[in-house]
C-alpha cells in the first residue's frame, strides 16, 4: 500500500500535448553548425551522398540523412555480438519485401592520424544498425541509408534506446565493458561516475570483464548481488577499470569454488537447474530490509569466506526444491 502511494507521488506529470521540442519549420530550418559541414564533407570523402539535413525534433541537434557505401560502415567495436539467426531472418525479410526502409544511425569513425580521410577504409560507425548492415552485406547491396550525427558521444548513449530485443546479462555486460574500454582511450581521466548513462550499471562492467576472461561464465547468478553493491566509482575511468579487473578475477575464482560445491551437491543426488543460483544465494550476506548493501569488495570478502566454509553435506532436499529462477544466462 505504502509502496503504491510512493509510486503515485513520484510519477512524472504528463507533458501538455504539442508542448515540447521544435516545430516542423524549425526542424527543417536554421543555420547548420560547422561540425555539420565537416560531417557532410566526410560523407562525400567516403563516396556517399548527402540527401538532406535537419534538426532533431526534440533536442534540436543537427543530423544528416545520407546514402553511404556499405563498405564504409562498421559497427562500433563495443556493442553486443552479432546474432546470426537474427541477421539471417532480417536478410530474408528484406529480400521478400524488396526494400530497405529503416535507415541506420551512424557517426564519423575516429580517424587514424596516419591515414587521409579520403583513403580510410572505414569512415563511419553504426551504434545500432549492426544487423541491418550485416543483412545488406550478405545480400551484396552497395548502399545503405543512414542518419548521421556529428556528435561522437551518441555512439555510447544510443545503446540506452535499444529496447527492441532484450539483452541477456552476458550481452549487456560485454557491451558495458567494451564501452568502458573505449572511454578510457578517449578520456581516461574523467570519472566513471560521469558515464552512468552510457554504462547503465557499474556491476555490468565487472561482469563483462569476467565474461571476457571466461565466455561460459554464469554471470546471471551473480548479477543481483553485484547490482546492489558494485556502484559506479568516483575515480578516473582508467583506474576504475583496473579495480574492476581485480574484482572480475575474484568473481571467477569464487565461481570455481561454487562449481565444486555444485558437484558435491550433484554427488548427493541433487539435480536442479537452479543449483548455482541456490548456492550463490546462500553465500550472499543477509541484509535486513532498509539496510544498504555492502560495498562490492566487502561483498566478495563475505562470499569468499562463506564459500570456503560451505558444507554440501548439510543441505536438505527441501531447501534446494524451494529455490527457483535467478539469472538469464
């Protein structure tokens, strides 16, 4: 009851109809920025063509609608891996329809100082068009339409808008980790807390580092505990990534001990798909309602000690039977 009342109090007030953003005339008009002129030149250097320019109807930033050579576009290096079944289904649909109606979003790729833009093999990155780009590549299509932004930060922020396909813990974690790596190369001294929007959750970066080291790591079992404890670090992102590397190694070592416990339980005849979640839940420290979760390193300290003392011989069948869910790996 109280929770419902609190939710009603914090509910965002709806905006008045037609009260936000630009008018159609403002979207089509205005004086383009210098960055836009440089971006249009980049499109031409890539062998593409500028079809139109306009302002985003909500934020007012400039965008270019362009036709780009497929060969000049690549996915951002930090997004989730390609889903082969999804790419094949998309290719089949595009072939049957006979049209490509959904432009990708793109930004200018960072230039190699030793390479002139006119001869650079990759001119643009797409942060949310990997499967559409792959489908056209498979079909041998020459050109792809794109909404091109002069803002390189969009490559990181647009992932927050990608809600068409639910990510697994593994996909989200690898994305966050790869983005964190990319951000350390761009601005290594900016604090990790400043990238909360781009990275979504600090624990995902830690999990991503664990997945990178061990692709079959069952991170979904640990995600709830880490999410409550592994907050963004108020220190330079390069240093934060080093700390997370150490946490990821501790997490993998803990998982090795959990695997030993699971084998001991199986040796006693327990056969549940939730054994790992059951064990991990019993390793977590008890937290009374309303009390803050322990900091991530303290959490791992507790779980490591609990894992070392865990006695599979004391587990009863009804305890395992009551366990369910937890994790989406």
